[in-house]
C-alpha cells in the first residue's frame, strides 16, 4: 500500500448541502430560511435579542472603568537577560535599555517601557536602564556587580536612544 492509495473510509465524508438549487433538492426556493419575517432576510442580527424582554447585557450593572492614561510595560525577568547574554544576543559590557532589547528581539510590540522582574538567576555584571524594576530584581543585579537604573521614558528619549544605536553601528 502506498500513500496515494489511502482514502477515507466509506461514509466518512459527505458533500456539503448546496442550498438554493431548485425545489427538488429539499433546500430550494427559500434556502432553509422559511418564509418572510426578519430572520429570512439577509444582514439580520438578533444576537442578544430576547423577544422584547430587556436583554441580559442591559439588565446587568456597569462595573469599573478603563483608565485611558494607564501605561503598559514589557516585562522581562533577569533570568531571560542572563540567557540572552549567554547566547550572545546581548553584550554585557554595554548598557542594556529598551532600544538594545528591541534590536535583540526580546521586546516586540508597543509598550511604554520595560519593567525588570526577579525570576531567575543573574551572574553577569549588567548595566540596565529600565522604566521600572522590582526591589528583588535591583538587589539581584547589584549582587552580581551590575547596576539597574530607573529612567523615566519619554518619546524624545526613545528617539535619542534609537539615534544613538544607529550611529553606533
């Protein structure tokens, strides 16, 4: 037996029902939509309609709000940074900031900065600039002999970092 001789078992597949193909097909004329009314028309949307009763999503109270000024941070653990240094993605001698991490492929997407957390071990002497860090992460980096500086990230600062990274190439 060869791969080109293998087929489905008998009755395993059925042809799709072709609707609107004559009254002899069983689904001709109205194509299974019945006669007249809202549901027989195209473009109808009855999601959430409960027959005139107030729909559930309108009966439930509104809760909370969305803070439009909230900042989202890319989260990196010190263990990930150590792994990147070991695999030569990052240079431990240079300052590690958001621009360097993006270039190394460790951060993708739109964020308001990088936050360093303490999961994992760090042995390399790293000089990190981040928008935030946990106390344990700061302690772990300083114990390894490095520094972890908290910098306020502004769009102008990001532009300067990109320009500095491009001029260093």
